C-alpha cells in the first residue's frame, strides 16, 4: 500500500492546528460502502435507477464532449471520476447534472494539462444537446443567458474543488494495465502468441 504524507509546518503563533497532515492511501481513496448505499441523491428522494441513469448520462456527455474537444482519453476519464466523486458528496436533485458535467470536464482538462476554454466546453455541450434532441445545429447566441451559463460552470467547478477538498488527482489503471500486458506478452513463448 502506498502512503503519501504531506507535513504542514506548525503555526507561527504557537496555536495548535486542527489539521496537521494529509494522508492519502488506497484505503481512503475509495468511496466507503455506506456512501455507495445511501447517496445524497437518494436522501433527497431520487430512486437508485434514476440516479444511475443520470450518472451514466453525465459520463457519456463528458466522453462525447471530450472527443469533440480533442481531449486525451485520460482527461475524459479524470472528468468522469471527478463527476462521480462529486455526486457521492452532493445530490443530483440539488445540483444540475449538466452544469457539473461541464465543470468536471473543464477541471479535468486543467488537471491533465490539456486545458480548454470554458467557452469551448459550453459550446460543445450546446452542440451535443442539439444533436441529441434532433434539432438543427445553430450556434449559441452570446447573450446574457450565455454569460450566466458560463458563470454557472465556473461556480460549479469551484464547488467541485471545494467539495473534493482540492484532491483532484486521479490515478488511472490504464498505464499499469498496458504495462502488464506488454510484460506478459513478451514473457510468453512466440508459439503461444500464434493465431489458432
């Protein structure tokens, strides 16, 4: 088990701090079972199936928007993880799914060093909404509604950061799986790799 500890220097004025260090391990990086069973959305009266459908839709929107924005796959996966983590802390009933999907993708693009402008993210989500509704594709009008939407996405990004305690690093298994497959295929004799 890998443990990362960050020591915070003692306060100058001699007062004892409540929070002296941050410990991140595999044990505290996973969501506890009790949070999985009783989510904030369920506490607000949303049934499990509807919550699952909204979570899946949010992840699909992040994936589609990421592809249209030419984001690397790791940025899309990070956005989906941040989106899921946020909704294990806050309710889908009280916090609109689409704004937080946009904010998750925007935040993930920064975390994974492939930043996109909020304007681009908002425009792509607008395009996806039109395609899904089978409406003609029209550009987003730059009016007060657009400015309000953009500000809501920025505020949603801040809420995600606050709720997750600014712990937005995601360690994806993809690199490890690829390395494992490369090692396991090179370790096998050539005859076993031949097509049958």
